[in-house]
C-alpha cells in the first residue's frame, strides 16, 4: 500500500473517530410533549423574559465601560430583581485601567451536597455601539428567571448565579473579563465547581431555509435551519455536554444540538465558559449560535423586537429544567 493510500485510510479513521467523539454527542432520550398547562406556563415565562430583555436592551441600552452610567444601571436592575426574589446579592469588585467593575452573584445553597457547585452565568455588558437585547440581554433574562424558578425549591447541590461584566471587546478573551476574575478567585478558594453553564445570546430562532451557518468543518453535520439551541463545549467538557443534552431533552421537546470539540475553532470559546476552561473547570456555552445565525449580532439593530419570544421561552424552559436536574433533588 502506497503512502497516499495509508494517509487516506488514516484520515478516514480519524474522521470517523472525530465524528463520534465531537459531533455524535446527543443521547437517545424520550422527549416530552407540551400539554395545555405547560403552554400556559411558557406564555407567562415569555412575558417575564421579554420584560427583562426590553429593560436591558431598550430602556438601558448600550452598557459597557464607555457607557458607565448605563452599565451601572444594568447592575442596579439585576441587583433589584434578585433582591425582590429574596436573595442576598454579593458584588465581586475589581478595576480595569482604573475603572471600577463588578460581577454580581447570588447562591441557592444545596441541601445535601452544598460544596458541589453548579455555576450558571451570563454577561450583562453589551458591545460598543449596540443596545445588546439578544447579546446578552437574553442570557441575563434567563439567568434572572432561573433564579426565580429555583427560589424556595430544595436542591441537592448549590446553584451559583453570576452576572458577569466585561465579556465584550476590548476585554473579550483577556484577563479583564469579569468571568476570568470570578474563575480565578474560585480556583484560589478551591471552589468545587462541578459544572459551569454560560448563557450567551439565546433569543433568536428562525425557521427559514439556510438560516443557520457553521465554522468549518461542521456544516455538513448539523441542520441548515436555525431553530435550535446549541450546547457547546471543548473536548475535556464532553461529558458535561452529553449530560446537559440528556437533561434538556428529558425536559423539553425544543430542538437542540451539541458539539464537543477543539476550543480554538471559531465560535467555540466565544463567551464566559472560556474563563473556566482556563482554570480546569468543566464548562459549556448555551447559545442560539450568535453570528452564525443572528443578522443583527453586534449591531445597533440588536433590539428587543428582534428576539423571537415564543421560541426563546421554550428554549429557556428546557434550560431551567435541565439545570434543575443537574443540581438534583435531595
């Protein structure tokens, strides 16, 4: 056998292994059907989610260190909602080039294994020049509604909710990100974060043909219609990707796709989960895939009316249920 044949056989074998390791990650799960009571709950959830999105992406608008008053207003809004839910809100303060910054966090303490932490986070800043309704008003809206849903419930593990600052450029993938600050502190404390879930740009879904795109080489393996929520992880977090998919699919009939692959592929590390990979924690991103689907990504047109409320609520309902399963009941 010549060297070319050996190369082709080897490439084919690696491709098959890569497919089953990175792409074929969805478990076989019996999906539930939504009844009338569930549909009524979804309508109420949609109203609450969209109230948060309109506040962050409309009334407050662009919020970052170039718009510090709006950034503070967003933090005050998150603090007020969590306080009204009955949580004691903590701040994680630090400075970037002399400017004060703060993550906000609350915890729902576990009843049986409180030292095991499921961390759910989303960034509350927006990119310069954008009101950030979907990116990431949608993620923060879900963060606030998830904490609301869990308040008063008894869960085995601790669920930590964190609103991160400074995810967007020029701080993106740098040590100045709020999530990097939190991940470093958590690692120094020895926090046992068993799963980190990043809520990133979750509000846009389309049923149009060819509405979904992908970085190379994933296009042939996934749907061309952007009507699903994506679960994205690196190879060390593959087990978490599969676990989350199993829980989500057990809770919801909403379309979902997953991938566990190399972190350097474009889009795979584009959010706060990257900060936790850096500290060795298992972490995944939940997303509508942002620029691979959403035409208004990082633009002045990222407005609340662009968010597709009914689909966002269905995705959010499944995500809340999945995190509840991950945290466990005593």
